[in-house]
C-alpha cells in the first residue's frame, strides 16, 4: 500500500490529469500520467468502475493489488508525476502477482515515469 502523501485528495486533482495527461494503454488497464511541479513526489490513484464488477470486494481487491505494486516501484519513480490507473477488465483480479507487477512496470516504463 502507498502512504497517504502519495494519494490524491479531492476530485479536482484527477480532473487535471484527465484533461492534461497522456495515456499508455495495456491489455488490462490504462495509465494516465501528467508531470506535477507543485509536489516533491508522485501521487497515484486507481479507478475501478462498477461496470467492471458489481462486487465492491472485487473492485477493492483490484485496487489494493495495484496500489501494492506501485508501492514496490516507489523508489524507481524518477520525478513528481500524477498517475491514474484505470482498470477496464475484471480479470485483473485473477492475474498472478508477478504478471500484474510486470504489466504495471512495463506501462510505467513506456510512459517514462520509471
């Protein structure tokens, strides 16, 4: 899990990333990112819609797993970025941890965040 200083506060922060950010799309989720000069470190959010799963348990499991991977990669994030991970497949919850970490890492590398 990532610490409180690396989380978004309020909806206006997400609006900025959605409006001005760039997107790297993968097979299970997309990562939208934007540089943030106002912060000293990165901020991350994981968005899992009810369209993905009606079960809050599954949505929260997906969210926690992706936050855990981002927390592991925390030392490798090079600059203060705002990162929003948008999940669009329910099968993300069934991915093995190594595959999920590989997917997140490759997308962040292609975004030049790592």
